[in-house]
């Protein structure tokens, strides 16, 4: 049943995004964007690519030494990333 009452634009957009099945793609883009902000210029300088697959966030790292360092701190990075996103969109971070 449709209502003629005004609705908040954000609510309408959320409904459209969900109806079109775009929520997961938008969330994946948000994760990659948030990573760039959280990681900062030094870490971004040693990473080549980042993508999300089924709650797992993959970050390709150029240097084995950096990859090992980041991998040891992956819990910290996951927490910071999810804090930035305002929810638990990332279940695991894998540095490659």
C-alpha cells in the first residue's frame, strides 16, 4: 500500500538499493574507500590492489616485509576498518 506522505530521501534510496540488489556492491566499494582513509599514505604506498570477497578483505602488498608486518597486525586493521565503516562489514583481512 502506497502512502502519499513525504519520505526521507535516505530511506527511499536505501529501499531502491536493496530492491535492485546493489547493497553488497556498495558495501564492497565502501570497504575499499575506507581502507584508503584508515591505512594512510605510508601503507597505501606499498599496496597495489584491494578487493572484498564474501566478507573477506584482500590487500595486495608489494613487499614481503610489509606484508608480514601488516599480517601480524591484521586484527588491529580489521577493527579500525570496521570502526570507520560503522559496522562489521569485514570479517577478515588477508594481506597478499
